[in-house]
């Protein structure tokens, strides 16, 4: 490894510890959620946080933006939100002296580094689709012009899984843009006591930036240059392909899965395993890194069949069975 890369690699582990310390000022527990979020962050991947209200999903995203020194924006998705409210729109300007008129683009809140898409499933698919080009290409097209958003650009979205009134399911094309879907669970009893004690008194200091934008971009580029074990890549591909019904698929897939994951799942499994290892101070990932990241990569890409729904099996239940049935 070149000297510069070696120094950056050492910096990555320190940044991880520093970010965790800053988030600990406001966030209690949720260690697994934060670990997966950091994997997505340094992979340049988008995240979908799924959990009931009151679990600090929004606070986690805003605190992360502050700890990383990033520009951040928030869009509260509602049923009446329009695509232009996300991307921006063209307005007609008139020069009062000459009477000359011209269109001027006014950027929307999507033009930021870390975008919080709050309750993303509360807006119709037409407005959800305003994110598709930006999430994939980092650009926004309005009229005949295409505008770059800049780097880094990450979408961290939240979704309430239990409320169905006034919500719209995310299309598969939208879900596939998210690298990880992270389940945010209830805190333990001890953690909840700490949350209550902390929030009814002085909230404490705000998170402080622990790195700048240029360093973050350098670390994101570094993890893609790290060596990957050939067996890890092949196992990631094997695991993703095993989710697709057809000849040779595991019994659980043939019986309970309607549609499996596409090639993006293979890419995100391999990349996520590499980043997870790097954050842990290891140069090369192993198969356990793939298994640990697999539920968040595959859970929102596997579509259960009617037979699975009839037996009360969720996508994440099927993914767990799949991981156990696919040999390394």
C-alpha cells in the first residue's frame, strides 16, 4: 500500500472512533444502526432507515451531518409535495430597464451533501421519482438543462413501517437505489432510561465536526482501492444470485420468493464488506463481513411470494434463511 494510502487507512479508524464519540453526545445505543450507516456513508451509498416514530432516526441523520461537517438539507415528504419542491424549478426573470426576460433556475433542497428525506413513503411515486436521477447519477435535469449536485451526495431516508394511512409504497426502482435498508428497533430498558434522563434535562453539547469534506472524499475513494479477496467477491455474487427463483435456487427461494435481487446487490455486498473491514482496521474483508451486511443489502430487494405472506414470512426472515442455506 502506498504511504499516502497507509496514512489515510489509519485515519479511517480514527475517524470512525471520533464520529461515534460525537454521535454519542446525542444518540443513546443504536450501535448496529450506526455501524451500518457508516458502512453506507464511506461506500457513497444511500440509506433507508425503517422504524416506528420516536426512535431518533431524524436526530441520527442530522447529528451525522454535523459530525462530518457536511452541508445538509431536509425534505418533509407529504402527499401534496411536488417534484419541483425537491429538485427546484425555473422562474421567469424580467429586467425592468430593458424588458428582457429569461429563465433562471432556482435550486431545490436536493442540492446539498447529505439530504434527509423524512417519511419518504408519504409522497406519491411521481414525487419520489424526482430523486431517482440524483441518487444514481448525482445530477438533476430540469427542462433541457442538467445540473450537477456536487460531491459527496447522499440520501438518508426514513420510513414508518406500521402506518399505512396516507402512505405510498416505494417503487422497486426507488428501493434498489438504496444501498442499505436499516431496521431501527426499540432501545433496551437501560437505554430508554438513559434517553429519558438525557432528554428531560440539559440536552448537552451539539456534535462537532471531526473531518472536512475533502478528507471524507479521500476516505471514500480509498476504500474502493483496498484489496478484496477473490473468494469474498464470489461469495457476494453467489449470495445475491441465490435470491432469484429458478433452477438451482435454494428451497426457501423457490417456495417463498417472487423476485430476487439484481446486480446492484452483488456490488453492494462486496463493497459493503470491504468498507466494514476497513472501518474495523482490517485491510481485507472476509466472508463474515458479507454475512453481517447481507440482511440490510438484500432485505428490501427480495419480494416475498403470496405463499410467504400467507405464512407471515417477511423479506428479512427469508434473507436470514437464505444466508444460512448458502454455503461459503
